[in-house]
C-alpha cells in the first residue's frame, strides 16, 4: 500500500527553481495584501468576476459546458439550472461558495472532503455524492488513432478509505512541522489525492476545490481574484504532463513530486502576476478605473490592443476602456498603431 511521507520537504535538498518560485510568490502575496487593504472595492469586483471564471473553467476541463450568459446567471443565482450540465455547474458553485465563505472552519480532513463532494454532486442528483467509490476505476487516455490505454490505476475501492485516512494523517503531521514550507506541501497532498482518485466522479473538480481551500487557509488567496482554475484550463497540457510525470511509479512509492509541485506553483505565480497586472500599479491614493486603464497601457512594453486591456482589467467595461484610450490618444500620451482589429496602442 502507498506510504504517505512528506519528510523530504524538510531535508534541505529542494530544487533551486522551487525555492525561487516560493520566494517570488511570497513577495507578490505581500504586495497584494497591501493593495487589498487600501483598495477593497477593486478586489471585491475582481472576486465576483473570478468566481464566474472559476466555475466555468473547472467544469470546462471536464467537458461540462454551457454559455457564458448561463454560467453568470447560475453563479449569481439568478436562474435555476436548465439541464444536467448546468446542474453540475451549480454544484461546483455551491462548493466554491462554501470554501470562499468558510475556509477557516474547513480543512483537509475526510469529513470536510466528503461534505464538499456531496455538495458538488447534490444539485445533479447523484446518489453517490459524499461517498468513496465502491468500484475500482482507471484513468484512460486515447491516442491520435483513437486507441484507449490505461494510463494510471488509482487505489482500489477496497483500499480507498484506509488510504484517505493515511493521507489525512500524513498531511496533519507535515502541517505541524515548522520546517516544512506549506506552499510546497499543498501540491504534494493534491497529487496524492488525485492518485488515490477516491470518488466515482468529480475527482478533478474536487482537487481544484481542495487546492483553493488549502491555499486560502495558508494566506495565498490570489485565486479569489484571478481564477486559479482558469489558469489550469488555459495551460492544461502542461498540467496533465506534470501530473503524468509525478504519478509515474506512485503505487511503488518511487514517484517524484517535483514536476507537479513546479506546475502548481507556476499556476499560482501566474495568478499573482495577473493580479498585479489587473491592478495596474498607480502611485495615487485612489486607484480609479480610468487610472488603471492608463497605467496598463503606459506600463506595457509592447503595443497593446483594447481587447488585451479588457482582459487585464475584466471589471472595467469595454466602453470605459475605449473612452480612456481615445482621450489618451488625443492628449498625446499614447499613439495608435494599425486600424480595425489590428489597432494597438503604445506609449509615445
């Protein structure tokens, strides 16, 4: 049976790139904390947008989709689900809301994990929500010729309750070790959860919910304001490659956690960098939407389009962005390059 042991995180032999990544994230986290205290309204708006993106992206990774308009209506609870996919999406919304509002009272313990899974599955009416799998499952992959093969055999159904108990206890032990960096511990626990694959369905979505829970509990809340799940979905080929590398020989206790740790930390780093960009550093006391648009364009080292500005500042309407860009061109602080869809703006 798999032995869960995270003591290697305390041996001083960690790869330099992981140590550097954690240091960069810690620096960005401190900066975000200062900004949050000064500009709470901006973060409130970003949180509302990120929640929609998280619900959309985490489900999209599993092929569960609906229109952007329906996603927004479901997340904001302005409409009941109209079909099975939307019921699945509503379940993720509920579980995500529980984490956002109550992460202080939750932890990586079986009772909370089962509760979150039950919430994830309940709107769609699954009877097995909140219960470990009763049949063995396998993770398949399909090659370009359409041939299926078993990529990974998770823990058997019979061994799953015991494995989850051991995983919980191993996490609690490592969590209490002051010499273990929690930011390195979290992806190790998530990888082991994915390799156990404890549920009949919903394991991937649960892994992302549990990632957010553990990050929030340790003060790394960038995923509240820039969707962690959207970053995974955007670069999911790298995510699955790292997962495959770190799960090799997992059942023999001979796998390496480092590829998955690096991918996990890189995803979190991108969230903090995106948050940094969306906030658009301005040296005034009050950061207005106009000032943030101006700073975004003026700080760009390459020509930037209106669409790109809107992506960086999703809480600012395209109409506002267009008006500010027009005023900046008129004042001479930036110049317009190209026409139509190819229009870009750059500092003069």
